[in-house]
């Protein structure tokens, strides 16, 4: 699935991913390829971006706010204050603060 994370200042992430875990207002949930369409509010917490590998990512071009997970090199993390998620046709857009 394709993921784009946008803040008022910049596009923080834009790439193909395997899955996304987000802090929904009713609890954390994960989305995989071919997930049903969804729109959700996000609360403060951590977005976990699961990539097949980081080889195709240019980490120096990604926001310094994205950090690799200490225990798994296939997970990138982003702390947010709040946000909105829309997923439709394997394309997810997160508007984050």
C-alpha cells in the first residue's frame, strides 16, 4: 500500500509500505494491503510504519522526526500529537500534527 504522511510544514513520508499501525481514538489499529476503506481520527501516540526493507528509502531525505525502531530495522516510528487518517484503494494519507 502507498502511504503519505503530511504535516502543515512538510510531507514527512511518501512511499510504499507493508503495513501501518496508528493510535486511533478508540485504540491502536493496524492496516495491511487491501484493507477496507476507512477514515479515522488519531490521538497522540506513535505511528509505526512497517516497510519490507529500508533499502529503497532515502533516509537522509526523510524527516528527522521519523526514527528507526530500536529492535526492528523494518519499522519506522513517528510521534504525533493528533491527526486524521484516510485509507482507500491501498492509498493511505495521514494528516498529522
